């Protein structure tokens, strides 16, 4: 379980998370929706260990381990994954090599005597992942995200998720900037990964539209650093119809 209790975090002197609590069990799909500035992306960054945010109170545990005491690499090795809202470009490092190194690092962290995955076997794995996301195989040999369109970057994030097979995935606005075809491909990829490895998933979004293709177990409304209301998929439809006005005071 990813267990978050009374989490407070700030950047500089500005408090952004103001007592957020949330439990995500293995296999559950949760969605957090909220207006701009509510702290949704901050939550993901804090959980992943971004250094510009300071946790001032509260706790977070990943399958019983104290998440906030681990560095970012250790959090990743424990099975936490973050798909970025704005994926970074890494010139000179091919997408394929980047993911093979990450995969082998994860394997070694779990078992220091594990045999690294070789380039040939890994290439077959990547071909399957890129095919699932309807990405051309040529992206495997290109520098990470360099020259990728916005939609290609988002698909590449889900290819990473498919390859690394995390226990818990934080998907920060994975649907933003996607046309309908790209949205369907990304949603199909997320569903296929969920069916195969059963991770806990947290989807951060402004809009209900990705939920037309993915059925969440729980939907949460986040405003001003807190979760104000939780419910099922119907809550997302209500937000799409009526907006956040009644939750903002």
C-alpha cells in the first residue's frame, strides 16, 4: 500500500500541501482532480523526492517502508514511478539505453546477483512496449524525448512504465496536450500494464476525458492542498458538468 498521512509540504515559505491523506492499495486506480494550483503535481514531486520541496509534517509509506527517508533512486528501486507532466529531454542518451540501464539498476537493487538484461533481449521487450503505444521503433534509438512531440513524450512515459513494471505509478497529467488518438493509445497502454502487473496507479488530471477510457476505483477532489471529497467515477462526471465552484470557498 502507498499510505500518505497528514502530509504537509512547502516550497520556500509557501505551504502547498496542507494535511493530505490518501491510501492506494496494490491494483487500485485512483484519480485526483482539482483546479490549477491545488497541489496535485506537488504531491507527485514530494512523493518522488524532488529536492525543491520540503516536507514539514506527516508521513508516507510504501509497502510499510518510510518513503520520505529514502532518496529518489531508492524510491524508484522500491517500485515507485513518476510519469512527468513535462518530460525532460536528455541529449546524447538513447531511449533504449536509458531504459535498459534503469531496468538493470532496478533488478540489481532487488538482487545484487541478478543477471543484467542484454541488448538483444531488451530490444524485443521494448519493441513490444512501443507497439502497444503505437510508437515507431525508431524512437528506441533516438535521444530521450529530444525532438519528440508532446504526444510522443507522453507515450514514451508509458513505455517506461511498461518496461520498469513499478508497484505504484504516479501519472501527472499524462493526458494533457493529447489528441484523441494519442489519448486512446496512452489509456490502452495504462490498462494493459494494469492488467499484466496490477500496480497501484494515481492519475492526476484536470479533465474527465481520460476516464472515458480508464475506470478508476476512486476519484478525489483536491483543493488548496487537501482532498476535500472522495467518491467513485460519478464524482468525475459531476465535476465535468458542474465544475469546482462548490468546492472552492
